[in-house]
C-alpha cells in the first residue's frame, strides 16, 4: 500500500520559515519524481516545486529564491524548506510522487502565514 505522509505545517509570521517533510512507503522511492503542490481556499492546486529522480529541480516563479526542495533516498523523504514566508503562501501543501501514469498524493498539511 502506497502512503505519503506530510508533516511540518503550522502557523508562522510573515518573514518566518518552515520545513515540510513527506515520508513515502510502498513505492520504489528513487525512481519517482517528487513534488510539492499547494491549494489555497477557492483556488486550484498548483505546483510549488519538484525534484526528479536525478535531482533536477523546478520551482514556481512565486517561490524562487525562497523555497528549496530536496530528497533523502535513504529515509524515503522529500523536504520543502520555506523561507521568507508571505501571507500569500498560506495554503494546504501536498506531497506528490509520480512516474509515467502513476501518481500518488499525501493528505496535505496546512501552512498559515499571518501576524
């Protein structure tokens, strides 16, 4: 059974930092592209960042220079380091693992940026 479990969300003030973590089980972790998406209330789910099996990264323009995605094959984890957070980063953040037509999602973790 495939499971992706996110953690690390919470309430943070503008300018603060959070580190999201997603642990995977039930998949051959090293061959999957891993991504973080986010969905704000009333909006569509959008890509935040992704990292390929080879380590190539892609970022949404809105988070470039502030967020960093990384993966730890030994522990089957993918991380999203989020710095200089802004109120517009408030959303539910989802972990995604994908290869060919297979795609799996975590349950999401809430990130709220507010003073």
